[in-house]
């Protein structure tokens, strides 16, 4: 399949009503910027428990914000009303937090996904694009991870995403809309929040090194990830929402197809900042996966997906963002890997 261009995106989205759940969050807000750039009429539903209103502020009145939870069925239906495509990104993330609070992940990530799918069904949406996670593969040793593998979630977070995928596929088969699940591999980029003990590893590394603090690496640092800049996730969503192909609930990996160890990531961030990477190691976190690398053949076949931002350029952009925005960022310590 030939990848869609910016011209194709403008043709697909110009004037189209779309709904973005979790649109004030990290990936969601980047997607909203991309959708507005291509002329879409965007309505966001976000309870702002993790998202930030300022992430959408530059878009002004080009985005309508419904401040509510996706678990509020009336609010979700109102947000979805008239939308042709629903991009479902609202979720609670973090493997370690899911181990500590499993019932929260059942409510928000599973019940919340059913709420979104019900809104899509009753409001007549033509497509749902669900944000899933590479964590659904678990710690299987075979690399790269490909979509035909049996899923083996190792944490409540991973289990909640696996369950979400199953509901997406079931709704696509039972009701008259197209759907796809995008399995993200360790997304990073500007606006990713470091002000949480469960924050992703890159913003925590960047903030600690800029502030001259020692970084904590959980495990020995040799674990590998397919670190993927947020522009690639946005591009995949735009492709998934615009393709004329009928999608029947398939799951698709979204990544770069390149693995990097956590220690190599730390060294790369330190090199961009121009400091030595001082760190200490801590015990592995429950539910963590040792190695992860994506196969991209299905993404290429179904969506025409290719990465649009490589890791090095993405790291440089992201670290510059944190250097510029440190006065606005809360103190945080340690580092975890999603």
C-alpha cells in the first residue's frame, strides 16, 4: 500500500468532524495539532487527570474540549456526536502503577474502551482508532515482536490493553464501523510529563541530567526498547483514520524497528545535553519486559506506515524541549520503562 501524503491527509480530514479521547494528554495533544493542521474539526474529551489544558491552548477555538471522563456515558456520547472517526487515546498508563492499582486499569482502560465503542456504535462513527501497547506481547524471547504472536501480558496494564483490543475487534465484527488497534512501542517526545513517579524513562533521564542529578536505572540497564518518537504515533493515527481500506479490528505495531538499551538511551540523552551520565541501578520493576523490538510489515501492508522521525533526531528535539521548559516542570526522581 502506498503511504498517504500531506495532500492526501488534507483531502481526507479537511472539514471532517473527529473525536479524540485523551486529547489533552501527551500523544493525544500532538495528534490534535496534526488533525487541525490538516483541517479537521476536532472535539476532545479529557478529564484532565493526566492531560493538561495548556497542551491544547495553542490551537485556540479550533479544538472543542469536553472536560469529562470517558466513563461518563452521556459526556462520551456528546463528544462522539457527529464524529466520523474516533481516536481513542484516553487511558491510565504505566506498568508499575498498574501493579499497585489494578482495579483502576480495569475501570478506565477496559470499561472506558467499551464506553467509547458504545458511543461510536450509537453515534454512527465510521471508524475507531484505538491506542494499544507493545506490552501486550509480554516477555516472549522471540524478536522482532509480530502481530501473529500469542499475546502474553505480564501486568494489569498490558492485560487491560489486550482486553481493549479484543473489544475493538469484536465491535468491528458485530457493528458497522471500521476499527484498528495501534500497538505503540515506547513513545517519547515533547510534552511527555516527568512529574510522576510512574513517568516514562526519557523525560526523567533528561530532567535529572539537566538538573545535575544522578539517575536511577531499574534493572541492569541492558533491557532494550524500540523507542519511538511521538511524530511516528501521530503519523500512524492519521494514516489509520484516513485510509480507504476497511479495517476489521486488526492490531498493528507502531515503532521504528530499531532497538536501543536503556543505558544506551541514557548515554545518548547525556551526549545531547553535553554531560556525563551519572547513574545508579535499582531492582527491576514488577511487570517489566526485558527486550522489545517491533516488526513493521503489517503496518506497511495495512496502513502504508513508515517512521517519519528517527530516534537520534527525535532525542535531540525532545531534550531541547525539556531544557527550554524546565522552569515549568515539577521535581521528580528515578526512571522507569513502560
